[in-house]
């Protein structure tokens, strides 16, 4: 597997360690498009597309645990970084929807 393939695999799975309590209490942020969100999403997830996240930062306290996810994990990684740049301190990249759903069970 090449470097690009390895990077994609890591992005799909998201961060290795998300504390169990965080998984239970966090805001689950789906950063896919509204159309993707409407075709199926994690129960209770909030949808703010990555393209909109640049303009509208969520109005949660900066210490709110937030887990981002998308379809394959690349947008969730970018969104997590963007939220950290805006001062959020408990942001986790959940990776792909499939990967995060398995972790939430």
C-alpha cells in the first residue's frame, strides 16, 4: 500500500482514541452535504457541511466535546482541524460514518 492509500485508511478510521465518556456525551457533527445527511446519518447528529463550517462556527461552548464525521473521513479530519483553529478544545475526528457508528455501539 502506498502513502496515499495509507493516508486514506487512517482518515477513514479517524482518531484512535476517543474516550468512552466522550462518545456518550459529545455533539456528533456530520460535515457532509445536506443531501448526503438526508440520505442517512447517525441518530442525533447535527449537520453542518464542511463548506458552511468555514462561515458558521457552531455556537457551542469552546469546551463542548465534538466528534466530526463524514462519508470517508477526509472532510471530518479537515473539520476537526478547523474547529480547533476556532478555539474548540475537545474536538475528535470520528472518521467515516461507518467507522464512527461501530464505535458508538
